[in-house]
C-alpha cells in the first residue's frame, strides 16, 4: 500500500535542477520499459487487473499509476511531457496503461480551471514546486487551494510543522490521529492519504484494523475526538482531566495540545475535502483504472456520497436570475453599513434559526466499511446547539478569544504552533481580493465576518459586538444549508448543493468560502478544547 | 560557555529623586500647559495627603471581574465585569459594598463591561467600555437607581478601553476592536473626533499624564501610536513595540518621556519617546503574556504587571533588574484582570480584581520577595566540560583566592581562567553585581581516548592467565596508566602458582617485574588499600631486595642499578614513612616525567633477561635466609638507615612465613575484591570488569552477583556509548552472569525485504517465496550471496562486501543501476 517505499529513483524528480530531473526521468523510463518488455503484449488478458491489487513500488502497475499521476500533476512541464511519452511507449509495447478516473482534483470544479492557476500565477507555481520537492507529490487539496496561494503557503507550513517537525508526539501517532479525525467524518480521501503516510513512517499496520488495535492511550482520545468533531461545546474540564490523570496510558499536556491541534485540523480539513469535492489521488485506490473506458465507470467515493454521475445541466438551469442575486446581496451589504440596529437579542434568534436549517438530506447513509472501522459510535453526530432540555451556557468570545487566550496557551505548550495558527487564522479572516463575482472593488469584510460568525454561532460562540441580523440579510437559505452541511456533517455534501449556492460566483470564490468555513470551524473547536484545558490548569 | 547572570541587588529604595531629572529633561514644549498640569498634580497631592492605612484584605464578588478603578480620594473602588458592576468602599479591614450599578431585571449588554474608569477630577463620573461596542458614562450623583448617564454607540466592535483626560473634565477617549479611537466631549451627544488606526484593533489608549494633548494607543499588530488630540487625521509617531498584540501601555507618572508597554510576547518594555526615534530603555521578560502594566507611584523604576493566561500572580518589577521580580502577590486563584495602585502618591497599596471573583487589597509590606529565596550562586557545565560559576561579588571577594582555589585546583587537569564580567552600566546603577568565573577544560585531558584504546587492546581471554595479565599490564603502561599496569602485574603474581609463573614470564618478555615491583608500592599506597596493602608492600620489598641480592647475574645488576634510584627510593619512602601519601604528591611528579621516563623504562625491560625470575622463583626456599637480611641491605643502599628497623623487621616477619607456604591464591581474594570495588567506585569500571573476566573463577565467588551484574551493565553501557560493539559483545559473551549473557540473545532477528518485490522475506533462505527469485543477489557479480552481505538501506541493493567496497571506490551510484546514490555507514 505504500506510495514511495524504497522508491529512491523517484526522488530526483523533485529537484529544481532540470538536469537531475532529466537524469532520474531517464532512469525511470528505462526501468519501466525494461519491465514492460519483460511482460510484453502477452499480459493483455486477465492477469493485469488482478495484479493491480498487489501494490509495491516495483510493481509495474504501481509505476504506471505513478507515471500517470506525474503526467497530470507534476509542476514541471518537462516531467509531465516525458511521463506521457513513457506511458505512450508502454502502450505501444502492448501493455495496458491506466487512465484517470473522476474529474480532476475536484469533482465540483472543472479540472481545467484548477490547473490553469499554476500557469498564470508564479507564486502558486513556486509553492507547488516546493511541495512537490518535499513530498514527492502534489495532493489534490493543495491543487484546489492553489486558487489562494497566500493561504496555501501558510496552510502547508502549518501542516508540515504539525506532521514533520519537532513535537511531543511521534510521527506515526500524528498520522494516526489524523486518520482518527478524518474517519470521524468518513473522509476516505484523507484516511487513505494518511494510512499511506502512517505506514511509511513505520506505523504498525495492526492499528489500522480499528481503534481497538491501537494503544490504550490513543483509544482514550477517541471520546475527545468524537465530541470535538460533532458537539465541541460539550468538552469539559472533566474530559481533559480524564486524559491527563496520572496513570500508565495518560497524556502529557504538551502531547494533548498537539493532539487537539491535529484533531481540529483534520476535522476541518475533512470539511474542506467534502466541501470542495476533492477526488481521490490518481495513484491511490480509486484514482485510476486499468480497464478500458467502456467497461464501467464507477468510483467508490461517488457511490458513497450518492452522486454517481455529474449533472452539469443542473448548474445551468437557473442562470437567468443570476446577476440580480449578486446585486441584491451587494445592495443589502450597503444598506447594513448605513444603518446600525440594536442587536442584543439577535443572537438568540439566529441560534434558533440555524437549527431550522436542515443539514442536507437527513437519511443516514451507511459509512463505507473501510473507513468506519477507525472510529466508534457511528451514530454520534452534530446535534443543534441549545436544544430544549440541554442548557449549555453560551460561549462568549470576549471572555476566551483566540488572540488573547488560545494563542498564549498553545504557544506555551507547543512552541511556534500558536504563531503558525495565528497567522493562518489571520490570513483566512483577512483574505480578500475586493471582488464579488463580476464586480470589482467591493468591501467584502462584512460578508466574510457574517460567514465566520455564522459558523461560530452554530457552535454556540457568541460575539457581543455583532449584530446577528446581518447574517440573515446576507446569507440566503441555500448558502446556509451548504455552510451548515459542510461544517456539521460534511459527508452529506453533494455536487448539487455546491452548485446551488451563489450560482454566479467563481469557483475560486467558492473555494475561498470553503477556506473560511474550514478555519472558522477549526478555531471554534480549538477554542472549546483550549478553554477546557485552561479550566483544568487553573 | 554558559553565561549565568545572577543579579543581586541591594534593594535600595529609590526616592523621589526625579525632580532633578525633570529639570534637566525640561522641554520647552507647551510650557504654560505643563505648568498647569504640574500644578494640578500638586493639587492632587495635597488632596491625597491624608494618610492611607489598611491591611491585606479581600472580598468575594459575585462574578469574575474584568477591570477595576479607584476613586480619586482612594476611598472607593469600582469593579466591572460581564456580570458585575459594583462600587466598594475601602475601609480599614474590609471592603464594604456601597452600590450596585447593575440594575434592571434583564440588564442589557451595555452593562457588560470590558473596562471601567473612574474620573480623577469628578468623583461622580464613571465611564465603562461595553463588550457590545457601547461607551457608557455613569453619574453617581443621579437620584434614580439607574445611574447611566450617556450612551455612545459609535463603535462597531467591542470597546477595549476607555480613558478620561487627567485634567480635562469633559474629555473621554475610547479604543475599540474596530480599529478606531474616539474622543468624546461629554457635553455633546457624540464624538468630538475619531482617530483611525488603519483597521487594526486598538487594545489600549492612555492620555499622557504630563502632556496635555498627547495620548498613546497600542494595537493588536504590535504597534504603538502617539497621537495629538488636535490632529485626528494622522498619528504623530508610530513604532513597533512588540511581536504580536500590545495589550497595555502606561505613561510614567513623573517622567514625561517614559511609556511602558506589555504584550503577548511576554515582555514589558519601557520606551523613551523624547528622542527622535522611540528608544527601548528597559525590557522585562515575564513568564506569560502581559495583560496590564501600571507604574508604581513614588518609585521611579517600579511597575506592576499581571498576566492574561496561566499565571495568576501580580509582579512588581524594578525595571533596572529585569530578571527577577522585586515583589510578588500570590493571592489570586485565577488570572488577574485588573490592577490599580490605590492612591496616586502612595506606593504601599495595590488593588486587584480577578477572574476568580475576588477583589484584593495588597499591602506592599506583605508581598513576597523572590530575591530572598533566589540562589545567590549558579554553577553550570558547558558542552565541552567547561565550568561556569557565578556568584554575588561579595561572596567571592570575601572568600578571596583561598576560596577559589579548590575550584581551580580540584582537578589536576583543569586550568582555571578567571575573569570578571565587565559590569553592565544598568546593572551597576541598580547595584547589581555578580562575578562570573569560567573554568575551561583542557580538551585533551578530558578525552576518553584511554578508555577506548584500553577497551580495544585488552585481552580478556584466549591465552593463559599470566599472559593476559602481562599483556594488559603492558597496554595500560603504554597508555600511561602505571597504577593499572601495576595492578595487572600484581594480579599475575598473586594468582599464578610459582611454576606456571615461571613459564609464563618465560614466554612473554615481561622482564619488567622488578621494575613493576618498585612501582607496586607506590600504587598500592596511593590506592589506599588497607592493612592488607602492607603485606604486599612487604612482599614487594622482599622480592626486590632478593633481586639485589641475587649474585648470579651481572647483567642484571647493571640494569638494576639503573632503576634502583627509582625503586629503592620508592619503597623506602612509603614503607618507613608509613603514611598514606596523597596522590597529588606522587602522581604529578610521575606525570611530569612520564615521557622522559618511559624511554628509560622500556629499554631495560627489553634488555632484561628473564632468567632472573626463573632463577629467583624456583629457589624461593633457599633465598629465604637472604630475605631476612634484606632490610639491612636496602637500608644500606638507601639513605634511610635511620629509619626504625623494628618496623621493617616486623613487616618482613609477617611476610616471610606467608611467602614460604606458597600463599594460596584464595588468600588474596579479599584484597582483590577490595581493589575491584575501589576501581569501580573510582569510576574505572573497565578495570573492575576486565579483572573480573580475566580472573574468572578465581575471584567470582568473592563478589556478589548483583554487584557483578551492575559492573557488567555499566561497562557494557559505556562500551556501547563509544560504539565499541565488538568489545561489548565480547564482554557479554565472557560474562558468567546469566542476566548479562542473555543480552546477546535478544533482538537477534534481522528482518529483510526481498530486493525484487520489496516484501518481507520469510525465513526460507535466499529465495523469496513471493516472486520466486533469488533475493540476495550480488548487484556486482550477480551471484547469490552467502556469507557477508551488505546492502544499502535506501534502495535495498547490495552484494558481497568486497564487491561493493570495490564498486564504491569507482562510483557512488548503486551498482544495480537504480540511480540511487548509495550510502553505507
């Protein structure tokens, strides 16, 4: 299952020097052709697809899949071209070559649009090259985030620090926590990605059989994972105490902070993955297929998410009333800027109203078996904040804010991460191009703040100085449905939902929205977890 | 080198000496206004001259406090928070609730306060900053229950700070999260002017106490701006004060140019802004983000701080001595949110409110002084064994040289270097003085070369006992460790039965025995063995003397004389002096001459015919008579005639019968055991274990299992640290303790992957059962490798050791052609 185990010969491709890239490309092509010739045209029959299930870096199919991935995703044009020609040669020999499944990095966004980004934007290209050199791959998440290079840079830096740099947790534990967190939302994309990484850094494959297979210590984290993912406001001092109490399988404070940051990072990243419809990596399971196109056209993930065929038509059916939608929104923003109403009771109204927004179709889709084994208690999900009967006090943002309190706590126990997260939150919150759909020079701060606060509102975090009436004015119902689904139960997102909000906005703007959703959610979860830890410490 | 700054300071009270300062600093800036302000200040002094008294006391609030403020006459304090807004009177021994300003059944958010300020001119006027962005003023003179006076809702976000002008009654300033500062004229309904901080959130605003028109604002991005109240279009000056948000700032009450700021980066900085560029003149590093900072009245260099997270204490710092708080108040159980000095001109009382819902009055006399508990000395080792020592200057100078000598002279290998840290100006000013001494280690001498070499060259098995001893003695000697060398020789002598000894020495060229013996005594004496040591001494003596007496060998005599100067002097000293000579006296001398002497030693050794021993030992009985006489002889030769002969006689009379009966080896066991223990405790566990192994059964029973095991494990651990894997393995193998032996049996499995299919190999040998190919094929000769197989861990290609070695001489790439740059370690 390993992506690059022992595959030293692929490393040279990440080099910035065109010579060494050429050299290792030469090596690879020789090796591939040698193997292809060995097999020859005989193996055109049944043997091939069977072999594809056994994966190892020396397996020809594995190599071909990787070549295919490189031919599409490598940031260097020379490598892309060369890979294509190697694949062509292999096909000429008579060996079946794989082809991509799905629709580019995202199922929601046309591939063309995404890949165009790096061609236009030098900064994006530079970041892609860096990532490719560091990881030997360029994952689909990064490609989609490439719309916003400023953010992508910060995101990758943070993620790299969390996973690779100094920290209290061991490397494989970090990936395993990532798996746990992503599995909570049945995000098979992230789970697969990290299962590979987990094995690569020497993780025990027994752990992957389920949480029971993992050490006690990580099992204890399951409860926190569950609560944080779905109802973070229920995290209390007692949970923290339970994890930290001195015994054999206890956590240290520093480890716990690291784990909490990882959990929240991957919960929110799962939101992004579903929200943008990230498709499986080309070289991973479900990313490519060896059968000829005519045989079948299915993708495991599509089935799991209940949208087998892309319906392009659907998105266009209502384009007629599009322009006025944007204008109406801008009109509202202008109006709101002019008149300030009292806002004391709006939060309560918004809170109750957010409950009325049903998060997508309520029918419980059965999670795919493969992913569900990484978490327990599958029935536990988001429940609306402040239902009748439960009295959870509102979280006042002024009493425990990220800037004043959260940052200090994180930075104290896990140096530098507080700084990285702080930068990431700030970049996200302040990111703007002053455009809205086709309009230029628009101050979008009000809209961004509305989205951010709406998400925090769903988690019961209240800003005293915000008029929650703005949310109702600015966010229409289909957008609210989308936000709520992405944030609370991302696995239920469909392409229809993605298409139906803000129909005339650009894809890059929708990705921007997703970044806001992701970071706001992460901050909300973090705030609850950190508040509980602070409570424990005092 | 470790630099250890240990500040000690005579906590000299800094009196109000700043009036001169002010005169010298006097600026012609707005002269008339300044005069006016100073007059005002004096007026307040006069007002507050009634003495303040009280004690450390507290009261419970109903809810966490966010901020507190005192009334001008220091008799009342207002506490504000999300759910509390009350006025307390400060009485002699308690707080008394005077007024609850939070009225109404369901108080609006306007009552939820982030900050509160009591006007310093008008006792009835209060202002609060509400979390919803409102600025509210309260008039205590109002007859109704609700004292709310005016409401300004001009800010869009939470207001973080409100501040009244110190002398102007109607001027109120506010700073908000929305990035704006607004100046309100209380006579009007609305703001007089708005100052924009360029969309950065304002965390604190403070009017200058001395300059009428100036105020400072601190921002979330780390900047501090200075504004002129008359010019709302643009700030007068801006500088970056902190990394991250600046949570608070405070003007110095007396020095016009000083501004203190505190930030999330855990620092308090004092800025001098009279110069063209704001200059940082003091910096205090705290342990948590700084939430509030307040200058202490009447003490020019003191300020109080509290933190926003984690740390609940209030600290009072002397900015000239930033490493240790001057005083600490440790009463609160949760973070302190507001601090204020009770009176403008009284440094003795501090009030504080906290998240733990208490309000405290701290009496300065009751504060704890961390300096008293601080260690006045510090000691630290550097990476390369250098030692740094810092201490109060008084401690060091008091002790003088005699005090320091032990540090320098303690290790004979260390060469002390003294230097005094050049006193920093600010330190000097604050009467902080400490001295730092660094003792540098001579790199050469601290190396463990001898350990590695000894470990490598010692023979522990595989040869007859005597030979092993001799070999090891020689090794030790060559490494310039005479004591160890002599010990080995002695061991040989003690445990070899005479017959085998002869042959043994006959084979090896260990003719150095007499020489060794001459050392023997020194070593034993130095080693400090107990009474038993004497026996050996005596024995050594007799033996040596017997050589002198030996008439049969002229060759020997020549050589013997050569060393007699050494040999006879040694024993004479030690034996008759009958004192334990300290190492220091003995060894330095030896060390100095070591190189010179070595040459002398070696030559006679080589030339020394072994027959001497051969003749000597078998004929022991016959020589007995001579030996009785030997003291006389030696007495003649050495100049020690005068020494008490009785003593030497007694010694010999003891040794004589023992020697005669061919001392059983077991007789020496207690001595050897003690010797081993001595070595182990002196840190030379190598010697202990080596002897243990070489002696084997001869000694094993004498030392209890646990100790043995302990020695073994420490020695093995040492060996492994020096990467002497082979030696450590040999030691493990040779050990007789089962617990040690089994170390070799653990983790002996080597997991390998097939180089073809990269899957783990089952234990079927050379064939991978998955891809049915020979897995271990040499990449160079393409034959199956049996025997030594080396491979690259990066690409798992490899082959015969010699083939790969040859290959790597010519190319650094993998011979299999995979393109990997192979690395072998």
